[in-house]
């Protein structure tokens, strides 16, 4: 569900009540998989698109609004081979590696957005390259934390 207009970002497409119900429905779906609110305090808006109202409503619900860090093509893994904006898994992988190599801070603090559940419209699943990416980043000295570790800090 898109919360605000693509061309007039300050225009809401939902009410505060619809927003709250949408979040509640998502938390209910996660609860069926034993994922509790304690384990999911971060909120990435649909389509990574939000405005000041969505940010304020998120904060009132004691959630931390987040977004991916731009600069790589990690977010392009949802595209299907027939899409005009399709990016192959190799192209996505190389964009992450090239960004890491080209910046003095590398990927420190980065949030790489990946659509691990990319649908059947994409045969070239980027998640198949995830072990290779993780091994590369670990070899470069990066570490990964689970949400429990982040919440304990």
C-alpha cells in the first residue's frame, strides 16, 4: 500500500487509522511466524516512500523509521527479466562491490535493501548470490549483527 503520492509527496493516500491498521495487519502476519514487535522495531515504508506525517505516525507507534542507503543497485533485485529496468544478479553484485571499493568508508553503516522473496517473475534471484556477498564482506572485515544485538546496544 502506497502511503503518499509519488508526485506530491506531502499528499497522503491513507488516513492515520488506515496506516495503523496496515501496520497491525503486517505485525499479525509476522506473529504467525513467531516474529514479535520486540524483534521488529524498525519500519521501512512500502516502496521506501514516505513523508513527514508517516514519519510522525511511525514515531508515535514507537517504531524506528528506516530506509535503505542509496548508491548500489541492491534494491533492483525485484525486477523481472522482461522489465525495462531489469538488472541481473551479477550487475547488482558488482554494484555493491564497486561501491564498497570506491568509497573510503566502504559500506560501513549501510542498509542494503534486498527483496529476498522476489517473485516468480524473476528467474535470476539475487538471494542466490547472498552467500558470496557475505563471504566477500566478511573477508573485507565487515561484521553483521542480528536485531537482538542491535537492540541490546
